[in-house]
C-alpha cells in the first residue's frame, strides 16, 4: 500500500519539526569560539552550551514522550516548537553566558518534544498500514541523522553572517514556520486528549515519577561527564537511589509514568535499548576522536579533518537507502549482525592507527566503524516498535533517544580522558585506548545481535486512560 498524499504531508511536517533538534545540537560547535570572545568566557564555560543541550535532551525526551501520549501529540508538538522560538528570541539579549546556557536548556527541552510527539502522530495516522508506518518512521530517523551532519555547515554560515547569535536567529523562523505548518496540517488531537485541570494533570502524568526519572537520567549524565573526578561517584550513587525509588513508585502508581506492563511487556525491550547505547558509543567514539587525533597527530586544520570524516555521512546514508527495505522484510537481525561486524572490524583497524597511517586508510577504517550507525538505528527502532504496545509509543521513543544521548556522552568522556596530550606517542596510545573501548562495545553489540530475535508488538492493556478535565 502506498502512502496517501495526506499522510505524506503529515510526514513532511513531522520531519520539519524534528530536524531542529539535531541541527541545533551540532550547529553550536562552530559558534563556541565567537561566544567565548563575546562573553570573555572560558572554554569550559562555553562547552556547557553543548553539554547542557544533550543533558536536557536525555531528560526531556522520555518525559515529553509520555506527556504527548497523555495530552495529545499535536498539542505538545506545536508547544515545543513555540518554546524553541521563544528561547532563541530571548537569547539575542542575554547579558552573560550563564543566561545563554539557561536558555540553551530551554531550547533543548522544546526541540526534544518534536521527535517522540511526531512519531506518535505518524504511527496513528498510518495505523491501517503498519508497513507504511515503519517506513515513514525510518525515513524520519535517517533524515534526522543527515541533519546532524548538516548542522556544522548551516551553523558556520550563520556565524559568518551574524556572529554567535546566528544559530539562535536561525531557530526563530524555522521553529515558528514548523509550528504554523503543524497547526494547519497535523490531525487534531482526539477528544480524550483535552487539556486537563492542574489536579488531573498531576495525577495522570505521575509528576513524581517524571521527577524521579529526570533525576536518575541527569545524575547518570553528570556522572559520566565528570568520570575522571572521583567525587563524581556520588552522582552514580544518586542515580542508583533515584532509579530504585522510581521502580518502587511506578509499581504503586495508579497511572505510572513508565508503564512497565506496556513498555516492558517484552522482556527483551531493555536489551534493544542497551544495544542502541552500545552502537552510539562506537559511533561517537569515532566521530569525536578521529578529528581530534588528525589535528594533533597529522597537524590537519579543522576543515581538513572534517573532510576526512565526511564520507561517514555519505556512505551511511547510501547504505540506508540501499538496504532499508530489508529492515521491513523480516531481515532485521541479519542487518544488525552485518552492521555490527562491519563496525567492529572498523574499530579494530582504528586501534592500530599511528601518525604514519595514510589518511585514506584512516578514512576507510572510520567509514567501516561509524557508517553502519544510521541503518543500525533504523533497524533497532523497528525492533523496539515491534515489542512495544502502541499506547507506549511516546515513552518508548523518548527512552530510545535517551540511550543515544548516554552513549554519546560516555564516548565523549572516554575521548577526553585519553586524547589530552600533544605528544605523538601518547596520542597513539590514547587513540588505541578509545578504540579498544569501542571494540568492547561493538563486540557486545554483536553478541546481542546474534542472540536477539525479532519481536511482535504485545497487546497488553495499558493503564493509560483519558485525562479528566
């Protein structure tokens, strides 16, 4: 069955709203030098503009996905885009970098809404055609991956034109246009998705469960970011405590924020999420470490190191376009095994890099290690939705993206711990250590891919009920 024109319009609108998150995430990297100069800030302070974005996204995506399930995906989708426009507008007038970081957090929360809410809308609009729904979700996923690659190019152009404010200026019309188009084209929320009273919202959204989930994720992320500091172990303790309290709370809640009876009806669902974390650890370990290593060990300029890694995006998209049809043809496990083998082989090859390694060889090894990520993401997302009841789409999508953020943060931390010297010998050892960690993650991902069988969406009855006004 082909996707109808109305459905294609909905998909295009969702794409427009969701690409803002990966664009905003990667555009900021090229604006950091200008921001440091304008605010006389340290490099560590400016880096928080990136760290807080992913930290907020890790917390916000599962929370906003669950709220979209309860309150209406269209309403939440539009509200998130308007929040982005507001944050970007206020960012033009901030007096200090601390205010800019705070608004960056608000921007992250707003842009994090679109992905889980948008996928709820797509899946519901194509409910009669599961195959078309799966293909649409896959298209949105890989277009978002492509947007992350385009971010530095767009951000660089905006900084060149308008200085550090450029990326924020870009977000204002983009978010407003997305919100207007969404209000015109997206289907209205059903009658059971009316805005509730304050009491009804607090009860039905399990606000305490949301706070505990957010606390657990935030503590884990902060602990990972400061992994080299022994004091950061306290954050892992806070994570464990919050997680235990969350489990206890959700078992007792009448309307649990994380409905384990639905989300984890298939016991292998958490394994899919862990597999996604491992895949993203390998991916980000390569794309974060290799440009740094090339600049320090080969004395390349940033733009030159970017050109060496750019084929990762090109080959990744090509692989996805050629093989994505097999994801929906019952060959998901075969794809995961093949992509895990390719990624593992590339990571092993990268662990033998030295300053004498030809740039072409380094580029080929990087392509092997990182380019499978796009198709792996598509396949794991399909596997997740096969195992999750449709009532939990928003929460599952949010958690899926959270595991991506955790993998990225962990990889960045490992790179920072190992690539801190300018001595070629120490750089070689550091790069080997990073890639050995990637090999370990890739090996575990391969084992899981070999053992994990395709799932079927459970029909477990959700406790999610209409919200009383």
